C-alpha cells in the first residue's frame, strides 16, 4: 500500500514546500488543468469507453452518494445547533468529495491512468455538475447571496472539462490521427503531477486547531460513514471485483472537494472550517483511502 500512496504524498509535499519557499501558484496551475489536462484526458479516454450499464451505474452511485452525504451533513449541523452559514459549510464539506484532484491521483496510483476514465465520469458528470448547480445555489443561500440561474448555466455549459466530455461523447468510437493522439497523451500526462501539487499548495497547517471537533465529525461522516453505507449497498447489488466498482467506491470515500472549498470561501461561508477540512481531509486520506482499497481488494 505504501508504494501506491507514496507518489501522491510526495507530490502533495512538493506542492506545499514550493508554496512555502516561493509562492502559491495553485490558481494558475488549476487553470492549466481545467483548460488542457482534463479536456485532454476526456478526449483521449471517453471516445473509447463503452457506454453501458456500468457507466450509467457510476453516475447513479455518484448522485446517491452526494445526496446521502448532504443529508448526513445537514443532520450533523442541526445536531451541533449551527447557524445557517456554518450549517451550509458543514453540508458542503460532507457533501462534495475531491473526486477530481485527489481522486485521480489515488486511482492512477492504485490502478492505472486508464482507470481514471471511470473517475472522470464520476467527477465531471456527477460531482462537478452537482456542485455547479445545487452546490452553488446552496452556497449562495448559506452566504446570504443570490445566484442567478443564467450565471449558473454559463458556469456549467462553458466549463472546458465538461465541454470536452460532450465533444468526446460525440466522437465516441472514433480514432483520432496519431499526431492528435500523441498531443492528447502528453497533455493528460500532466494531470496527476499538477493536480496533486495543487492540493499541496492548498494545505494550511497554522489554523488546524480551529473547529477541530466540527471537522472531525464532518470528515468521519464524509470519509467513513457515507462510504460504509454505500459499500453495504454495493455488496448486495454489484460484483465488488469489477474494476469500475472499485474505482467508483473509492471516489465515494474521497476527502472534501478543493473547488467546493474555493467556492464556499468566495460565497461567504466559514473560511477556517472549510480550509481546515480540506487540509485534514487530505492528510486523513493517505490512511483512509489505502485502507478502503485494501478492503475492496
């Protein structure tokens, strides 16, 4: 297990060290990933995927997991008697997983870059669309702001990764010329190192003691309770030995989502609670994801 987790840990550490010694360039790297790395992966892998029951099952599991997690976050927030801002912050932490940046890194380390295509479906058609629709509306409500439907729609439909997914589906079964394939392969090769370094640059250790109890509850629900409930359901419904099932399940257990944290901070939610959840979740994932992978393997 150590040899699989070590590359993720090393790239995260390098990102954090670079931010500490030089400066935080995660925003620029994120733009590169969104405009080049993720679209290249979509255009390279999705045209060769078989759109069968398995792919639609991945999407269904993604939305069931998010609905369950959001409900758990709401119950926890009510139990802790949180005000509206902190309640929505708790729901965002528990509800949306880092199925992209962290998820892709772990899936590639445990399996292969080919298996990341399953994670891409989960992330883009599941997590990303949910965040950009219901998530943005929820954050706006929690932060006391209104979000116009037209703005939400533009953010969804003009997202480069999602546009690439749509184009890739249109080219399903098509082989691109060798030159195009070579270019796509080189761009997608940048995905894992960059997204993992970005996660490292988002880490902040100085304020981890703030909202520690709330974060422990949120992370336990997000990374232990929700995946356990999903695993029980999967055990009775599908073959856990299937690769797509393993990848999909690991995606359900990922730590809080970086993009959701960024949107939450911009939307006026509890900044310290969000940042600490992101940092602690990433650190916890080095143990929890490895253990979950051992369980399903």
